[in-house]
């Protein structure tokens, strides 16, 4: 009976994931057409290029780890188009919802847990910006690890004897940390903060043998994921490029002062979204820290994890999709709200729990339904601009279209115009100069050695390669501020 129930739970999660991805993943869902791709532009292009023999970090510049490109390459290998990624997303989100459901069932009945899991899908939609995000693929294991944190933390409450931490769980933590390193390292901050509390507990309780076993299994899990990438890129002679792009460039990207951007009220509210669930968890955890005499270690885990993500979002520039990882907090919030209800003896305590519950429901339901309303409109790409690009690109001979680069053009150009860039700096070039300002002169040399035969350029008056264009290129056509150039030595 239990096995049938578990199968039914997983089927429910698959259906929920299909609905979620179909509605909110504008970049991959087959139910939308001509949508803006945003970061998926990079992932599609690099993933498909990798599948066709090109190499990330050598033929394409980006600051993400190789795992996200591998996912997109697998998607294109599966179906030959982006819909293979859609299938992978359904699998990934099914696991996310299933792990959330299993955590909730520790304190709630099955019907309530299913309803709350549906609510979590709405919460996830608030943080989604078109789908196929880096965070989406590590979220299932983050949820699983937080479930482990919760179980272990509550075991410490009856701490008549020290509570060892299961070393096989540390294996999962190692896998997650390695996946974060091969996507975006900052995704591991919440996990690492929780692990730090566990390590402090094991040291405080002098559980040295258990600490050693956990350290070893963590390293084993870490190596299982990382070493294949290290060996592959080392064999290809691109290991140094991998670390430079993901670690060095990643930190340069983090330190970029995004706060200089001019924000209107809508932008400010929008950028506050990733703080919602960590804020709720912090309120609950601080309350329980003083309320439960034996629950200090459990509360410390969540205070540490939530604080780490708040700091990251503050430094990271307020990109809402970073908040996808905070969805892992929702099952914990819901469980701890039930703990508050169970332990509240005074009216003020019950009122505190109700206020937090109402705040959670208000934010999740209103934000989720606003996203549902937005999904009716989609995020359409400017097809008139794509048509203008197509008209100008028609001047390029078919045998020369592989020797082409779009400079400061709409990022969707490569996908919708079926092009492959001839230079590794293929999108948002001026932004690249901003985060790599110390390497700007070297990058400019890369544009000249070798020269790309055809360049399509937007915003000519303020581009960094203006001198190169005037010296080495011939203007072929200009339409509404968009310029098509051909290398002079290639002109007939």
C-alpha cells in the first residue's frame, strides 16, 4: 500500500512539473513561440556547439560552469532541438516537488502535503525568469539536503547523547557542492552554511570519528562529479580556461557594482523577491532559537543558511532567478510553522505564527497568480528586429555565414537567425569589457587575430571596437542604427 502511495505521489509530482515547465519556462516550452531566451541564449548556443565538436571556454566565453552546458547539450542530443531541454526540466522539477512532498509528510497528512507542494510550485514561479536557469538543475539536491538538515537537526533536540550525522548524507552534500562548482559556486552558500553548523556541533560534541567519516564521504561525492570534468577539460587542454572563466571571471562578475543601475519602484520590489522566504525562515528560526531550549542547533542551521543566501542576493545584484534556491526553504518554513503552532502557549505566540502564515500565503498566492497572468502574455522577442537582422544578413553569401559575429545586438539573434558565432565573445561584449576591464586590451586583440569576416553592430558610436571597425572594416549597409560590416581584405 505504501509503495502504491509513493508511486502516486511521484506521478502527481510529474504532472505538476509538466504544468509548471509548460507554463513558466518560456524559453523551452513547446506551448510558446518566438519568446525571449535571455540566459538560455548562452546555454543553447554553447550546449549545441559542444555537441557539434566545439568547446566551452575555448570557442565560447561565459562565466558559468560546464554542467549547465552539458544539460543543454544533452537536451539537443535527445530531440535535436530545445524541447529535449524541456523534457530534462520536467524530470528535474519532478524530483524537486517529490523531495518537497516527502519533507512535508513528516508533519502533514498526504492530502495537505500534496496541496502544499502545489503551493510550492506557485512559489517557484515567482522566481522563474523564462526557465532553463542554472539554479533549476541543482534545486532538487538542495531540497534533499535541507530535508537531511531538518531530520538531523530535530534529532539533536532529544540530545541525551550526542547525535552523529549520517555519513552517507555527506556524500550527497559533496555531490551538490561539486554541481554548484560546475554551475555557479554561490549556489552552494546555503548548503555550506548549514554544513558549517553541523561541523561545529560534531567538534563541540567531540564526535571526531563521525566527523572524519563525513569528511571522507563528502570528498568522495565531490570527486564523483568534479573529476570527470577535470579529466575531460584537462585532456582537451582547456582546464585553465575552465577555472579562469568559472572562478576568476565569476568573482569579477560578483564584484560588479550593480547597485549603480537606476531602479524604479517596480524594479526595487522585483529585486526584493529573493529575500521573501529567507526572511520568513529567519523570523521563525530566531523565535524558535529562544523558545526551544533543546532546538538551538536546529535553529542555528536555518539562521546560518538563510543569512548566507541573503548576503549573496545583496551582493549578487538582485537577479530574481537567484531566488530559485530559496524554494528549498519553503518545506522547512511550513514544518516550523507547525512547530510554532504546537508549542505556542500564549495568544501572542499564536498570533505571531498566524501572521507569518498569512504573510507566506499572501506572498506566494499573489506572486504566483501574477506570474500566471504574466504567462498569458509570455515574453515575446522583438520579431520586427529579428526580421531586420534577417534582411541585413541576407547580404552575406551563404558560404560565409559561419564567419560572422553579432556585436551588441539583441541576444536572440543567433537562435532565431540560425547562426554560429566566429568569435568566443559572441554576446554582450561591452558588458564583458566592464567585468573584465583589466583584460580589455587583450580581448580587443582577440577581435583582430583573426578578423571575423562579417560583423553586425548595434550602438556604433559607443562600441569599444569602433577604431577597429573604421580601420579594418568596410560598411556594407546601415538600417536604423544597425550596421553590417565586411572585413576590407575580404571585399571583392
